[in-house]
C-alpha cells in the first residue's frame, strides 16, 4: 500500500512538472504577443517611444491609428444626439454606397482623414500642425500662429477647409470652416453641406492615446450640433508608407449601386 501511494505521489509530481514546462512557453508567448516589436534605439523620441521632452504644450507628433470611421452616430459622446433634418434624412435614406468619395479616390475631408484604414502622422510645430495621411499621401495644415480664417474662406470651399487652432490647457482646439460638400463624414454615408462648421479637440489622454473629439454644426443636414469621439493609439517605431489610391486599382468598375441600409 505504501509503495502504491508513493508511486501515485511521484506520478502526480511528474505530471505537474510537465504541465509547468509545457505552459510556461505559452504564457511567455501570450505576453510577447502584446508587444508590437523591439523599440528602435535610434531616432526621434516619438519614433522610439521615449517620454516626450518638456515643452509648453503636449506634443502630438507621431504616428497614430484608430481604424476607419464607420458611423459617427455610434461614436457620440454621452448625451449627444445626431438628428438629421428632413433633407438630411432623405439623403441618408437614399445614399448610394458605391458612390462613396473614398471609393472614388477623392480626398476624405478633415475628420475622416484621421480615421481611415491607414495610419495618420502628426507633425507639431509652434506655428503650425501638419496632419499627414498614409492614404493617398494627402496632408492638412492647422495654423496655430494666431491668425484668423481667410476672409474668403467660405466663398472658396476646399477639400479640407481652412483650419486655425489654439491651445486651451492641454487641448488643441481647432476651428474649421469652408469645407466643400463633396466628402462624407463617415463610411455610413452621413453627408454635409459647405455650411459645415467643425470644432475639433486634439488631446492626449496619455502619452500613447490620442483623443479626437469633433463637434459638427451644419444646419442643412443636422437639426442641432453634435459631438463624436475617436480614440487612436500611438504606433511606436512605425512610419507612414507609400500608398496611391489608383495604383493598380481593379475594384472601381465592379462597384454596383447599393442604396441606403443595404450598404451599412
């Protein structure tokens, strides 16, 4: 009986030891999967993932990614409502998703530019902030040197409008007007007019988390202003690649009309 008990104890200990050996690599792999890749040892602080140097304002410089903006109605801040005018509701009901401006390789507009299937790079200077998209290698400039909007900004609407910004504490507040009506606000087909006035807030929740908060005011399409929020994460060690929308493009001629909810 004693020999049998001793044999059972030894067997149990052996099995336990094997389980420890077998699960240890798996646990290590699980931890390793959370890290993107070894941090670079040479390059700017934002490229290496080092703490940012001291300065008068948080530095937004770096590469960010949060995925595409599919439906701003699902990204609203608590208590906010996206209420379409009668005209806006009729347009939204009949929108043809095959005519998404992004599918036509047209510029995406100022907010959808930040939230796409490709990363966005921000370069911050004291007098201007440049927003650079990997998609189509497009750019947007936000002037932070105290200037106001051009006097003819609303007379000559542009793809990204005209943007001026100022710092309020740790938040860059950007005022944008003069956006043409050829872009969509998201992939769901929310359109806007050239009367759209946007107030954007660029804020670091922490060194690696960028909050992009936007208030939309367009009386043609929306009954009242509303505010959405998109969260992007810093891409340490990455950089934006080369992308041309029409290069080797084969899908455009295959797009078929897809109206309203059928495409959502």
